[in-house]
C-alpha cells in the first residue's frame, strides 16, 4: 500500500518544487484538507489503485466512492477497464460522471457537470462502447462525451457541447452535436 501511495504522491506533487520528506507530506496534507480538487483526485486515485484489493483497502475504496458521490457528485464505477491518467485536474469537482470503460489520458482538465458515457442501451456493457480520451484535453462545463469515440490529444470541448464523433488532434469542438471549430 505504501509503495503505490508513494508513487501517487511523487506523480501528483513532483512538479510543485516541494522538497522531499516531511515538507512534501505537510504540503500534501494541507492540500487534502483545504483544496476540494486535490481531495477528490486523491480519492479517485486511491479507488483506481486499490479497487481489486481486499480487506481494509476495499473498505476504504467503497468509503471514498460514497464520499465522492455524496460530497462532490462524482460518479464512477469500480472497474478494471477504466483508467484516469496522471495529472488529471478537476478545477470544480462537482457532478462529473465517468462511465465504466472510459479511459482518460494524462494532464487532462475536466470542469464541472461533464459526462463521459456509453451511447448504446443496456448501460454500455459491450466492450469498447465508451470514449477513449487522449492526453492534454480540456472539457469545459456541461460537456457530454458519448459513445465509442476517440478524442485526440490536445482536444478542447466547449461548454454544454455534446461530442459524439472522433476528434482530430489539437482541435476545438463545440455545439450540439459538437463540430470542429478550428
């Protein structure tokens, strides 16, 4: 458990210029206490890392999952098919839905009320019916990303847009349904 948590701390806080050891731990604990974004991401990471373990870790995963739902309205399934890459940033962690098979790349930004889900009936139980998101993407407030689509690296999806098609690398999509703007 300690090794995975240490990896998490190194990944999430390494770019902040905080010295190793006790100052890093103190900084991390302050972020957990006063920053809702860091708190929500830590709980998501913990659940991603330990969802298949048993005992106390599984109990903490279920507890954190309930906290994420009750405190922030962040819904996700404890599923080995989904993955959220390092550097995920949730500026306003509120009402975000991650479907069971959604894979999010590294250094992505997800604002409030964003939904990543399946398009088909039956809650998307088929393999590959969820979005696959590249690296460095930004999803603005209220965006909905639905279906078995590939979101290219560096894509930005505008507020209240509904994205139902594959995207090109480093592009902007907006509207209902979302179309390429640039």
